[in-house]
């Protein structure tokens, strides 16, 4: 074959395939995919990004929803830093978070270990544990309000039946927080137990068999194998529980209400159940002080971020 024939054959092999008439070129062929996913981004921008940006702008202004918007600068943040009611709400929220999160995670870890050791009906137990987390928070709060009623509540009826004095659960500074902590623990202990159980399922069984051959008992294997290998899962639950616990709203709102104009003890007697988010709701939607409400919301964001970061650092350091 001549060199000219070889050259013509090479050109035929290396030539680009012909472009079909009407076929999309370049980035145009990706437009159907962009159009398919665009509803999510449009809804996220409308109901996610816009409220965040508008509330950030509103935090530097005064507005009651009807009057003209006026610029306030940092005045509302300075007032927030000196607001004694907000400080009380911060203290209440932190105490409720400690009373609920720490026992809840410990109980969840213990329940997950028990669930991991059973041989039968695991699916049934998982469904039962997960039910409280998908039940309406409002319904749960109404139920707890009934059983912890100061006069005719089931808990006081049991206490009086065994010869103990009744307790005014919804009146005391500590008892209000205990009721809220019990409510939150009951709601989320099963959810975290399922997460821990899923993490335990990923631990190889050979590790436990080797520990058993070395003479390690169940408790020793739990503390030396299960807990260290669950560190990433524990970190996740600590962060999520911190974010959720510091944004407590529905529980105290249903138990005590928010309208301070009607109920001066909004958040319970002595405002013992007033949380940060409940105070934000009160200022924004009861008093129509939307600018100060936005400032409170960003104050809550800063506090939650600091606590989440501290928890992450502590758990990460213990892992190292």
C-alpha cells in the first residue's frame, strides 16, 4: 500500500463522527438535567436563602409589620446583650439541654447495646423505639401537661397513692425544667438508640470474638470496643442533640403559652420555662417587634454554633 493510501486510511479512522443535525452541542445537552433539578433550588432560594438574608437585614432595622422600616444599626444587638429576660432564657435553655441531652444519650447507648444483644423481634423493637420521634410534638406536650398537672395529674395521683406529697410540677423553677427534660428525653431517646444500634451493626464480629478469647467480659468489651468504635456516631448525635435541644420551642409553648399580654407568666411561673426560641417568638409575633426578633434569632444562632463547636472539639479531642 502506498503512503498516500495509508494516510487516507488514517484520516478516515481518526476523523470525528459526523454531528447529527439538531443534536445539542456543548453545555446545551445538560439543560434538561438543570431544568429537572431547578424546582428544588428555586424553593430553597425562596423559603431558605431569602428568609435568612431578610432576617439578617431586618436585625439592623426597626419594623412592626405596618410602619415604615427605620434603620437601627447595632442598637438592637446592644440591647440584646443587656436584656435580662434574654439572659434568663439562655440560662433556662442551657439547664434544660443539660438535663435532657446527657441522660438521653447515655440511655440511648444502653438501649442500643441491649437491642444489639437480642436475637428475636429486633424489627419490632426498632419500630417501638422510633415511634415517639415521629409522633406529633404538640400531642406529646399536651399528654405530659395532663399527667404532670399540679392537681389531678397522674404522677401526683401515684405519689399520693404511695403516701408521698404531691408536687407542683408546673410551678417550680426546677420542676418545670425537669418536666421539659423528661418530655424531650422520651421523644428522642429511641431515635438516638436506633442510630447507635446501626453503628454497632457495622462493628465486625471478629473483634468481639478476639476480645472474648482474651478473657474480656461484656462490660469490658463494651467500654473498650463498642464505645471507641462508635466515636463518630456519638459525635453526630451530640451535635444534633445540641442543635435540637438549644432550639426548644414547641414543648414550653404548648405547656405554658407565649402571649405575655394575656399571661404575664409566659414561659411558666417566674418564666422558668422560657427558652431562647420561645422568647424570640414572643417578641416577634406577640409584640410585632420583628427587628428585635431577628436580632434574637441571630443571637440564638451564635450560641448554638458555639456550643456545637465546643462539643465537636471535646469529642474529637477525646477520640485522638
